[in-house]
């Protein structure tokens, strides 16, 4: 069938709105009508050509929400009409990783997803007879897409698509890092580095679980008001701290953070995030994705004396299990998504959405179909 899609033909070039062809779902796959999709830094990173794993031509987008319109043979967990959020981290519940219960990094379709293909090694998208790659297994910059059944989370039908699409990446990444990876407990003191689309979700999850001091660190003072609305208790602009930042944060958190979160992707900040943690038990969670080839460093004695360095992908969330719960938290008013969606525009304005993100003004822009 013909579908409308924003196609990334080449790295570094604007997306091109085209009518492309989409084949129906094969066994174990579903076709989803995408109703809304967020635009995230990872899409921009791949489009820029800096992503060593980026493939072109491709249909980008990994933060969507929509409705199942068709299912292939053997699909049991969803049916046409179900509302779903696509998952770039699937949950097969059957691979070694899923069965371990120690990680959310399901590997069932890892190799083909990384090659921009469906599990059978082919693409469902084409343009004038030539293959177009899938992206992150989701390709939500199209009004219809095909995904493996294990890569969709079924959600309640009263949740608005143009809000809950953000749960497909940013919200779950930030909230999940707090509740799944760090397991922040009531009364904990936390420091959050970077108050963008991820860090603000870390902040609001820390408030939700009852953290005590929630310190936000950002070089952009414009981030302060919204971060405060979401639960930040103290704002620190490193450019305005006259002493060294790490001892300043240790002092502010009564001996160090119980938990810190790096939500920028800057390896120097990752070190600060570890070293501002409390001696003996403080845990630092790396969420930000650093540039290819970059390395982190600290003195090993930081770890010998009890600080812990961890990472978190998609908030440690097992998508089919945990995403519906996060949708409920939004619908119950426990987390705020509305204030984080700063712009909504039709897919035709996709390139403007990228410009807004680069300006640093928008937290999240959502595209509708
Ligand atoms: P963003 O650009 O919206 O936010 C980054 C914030 O960091 C901005 O407010 C900026 O002012 C601030 N900042 C930049 N340099 C700083 C510094 N030196 N000190 C303090 N603050 C600084 O980005 P985002 O969408 O929130 O994403 C953050 C990171 O998370 C990115 O690296 C992204 O790739 C990554 N990410 C990770 C996952 C995951 O699963 N681990 C998922 C999605 C995104
Ligand atoms: O190796 O199993 C794997 C895949 C890991 C993917 C983790 C994604 C981490 C965050 C990337 C940014 C997503 C928007
Ligand atoms: Zn699995």
C-alpha cells in the first residue's frame, strides 16, 4: 500500500516527504497506523551522519503511538483496533536476556533491527522499487509502519496519542532510570545533570517516588522554571558556581548524592556525576549517549570507596510490561507530559521540528499525521 513518510535519503540532508510503498505484515508482525510521533535527538544524530550505525535511505522516528490495523499469521498478543506504542527495545519474554529478569535488553531481533531490516532479513518499505531501511525497528515518521509483535506495547484506548507517544522514548527513559535502574527510595538526595527531554523526566520521577533534595544542574538557566514545576528543589548553573562543582554538589547534598543521573552525553560530566555521589553507597546512572569512540574515566578509588557506576537504556523498562503502567501514571496525573510537549505540528513540518530541537528551545516536538 501507499503510505506517507518522511524519508532520510542521505546523511546531512533534510527529510523528504514522499509516498512510499509498505508491504503487509508477515508472520509475527503487525501493521500500525501511526497517529503521532515525537522527534528525539537520536533521530537527529542518525540524520547528521555522526551515527556510525546509521543506514540510508531510511524512515527515521522511534517515539510513536498508533493503532494496529492488520496482523500477520501467529500474532496472538494484539489485534486490529488495539492502541499501541512501538518499542525500539522489544520484549520477547523468551530469549536468554528476557528470561534472566536482569536486563531489558531483549536480543531476539537485535541483529536484523541493527541492519534496518525486519526479522526475516528484508524490509517492508520501498520507494520506486528500491528498498528503504527501517530505523530502530520502529520507523514512526510514516503514517503506517510494520513492526514485530514483540515490539509493540498495548496501551489503554483513552490515552491521547499526541501525548503518550513521548512514552515511546523520552518519558520511559527518564522515569524508568529512576524506578527500574536506580530504584530511588523516598528521602533520597539526587542530582540530575541536564534538564532536557530526558533529565526533566528523571526529575519528575524522583518527585513521584518521594526523593528529598532534587538538584538539577544545567548550563542553560531557561531550563529552571519547568524543572522546578516538575519537582526540582535546587538549581545549579555550573557557569555560576565559583568553586569546583563536585565539592559544591557534595556539600549541597549533605555528603553526596544518593543517586545521580547524567542526561547529557558528556563524558566529563559523567565523571562529575559519579564523583558527586555519597561515599560508601552513592550510585551514578549514565543515561546520556556519548559520541562514538569517547571514553569515561575516574580514579578507581572512587569505586573502591563504594560509589557505583551504572548505565540505563530505555529506562531499564521491559516495554510490553512496563510501558502500559507508565501510560496509567500519566492518565492518573502522577506524571506530567503535557508541559513537556512544547510544540505540535503536522508531519509536513518535520524539518522545522528538527530545527526547533537544535535551537534548544523545544523540550519535545510532536508530529501528527
Ligand atoms: P537535551 O539536549 O534536550 O538536554 C540536554 C541538556 O543538557 C540541555 O538542557 C543542555 O542545556 C544541558 N547541558 C549541556 N551541556 C551541559 C553541561 N556541560 N553541564 C550541564 N548541562 C548541560 O537532550 P535529551 O533529549 O534530554 O537527551 C539527553 C541524552 O540522553 C542524549 O545524549 C540522548 O542521546 C540520551 N538518550 C539516552 C537514552 C537511553 O536509553 N539511555 C534514550 C534517549 C536519549
Ligand atoms: O545492544 O541490545 C542492544 C541495543 C541497545 C539499545 C539501547 C538504546 C540506548 C539508547 C539509545 C538512544 C535511544 C533513543
Ligand atoms: Zn527477549
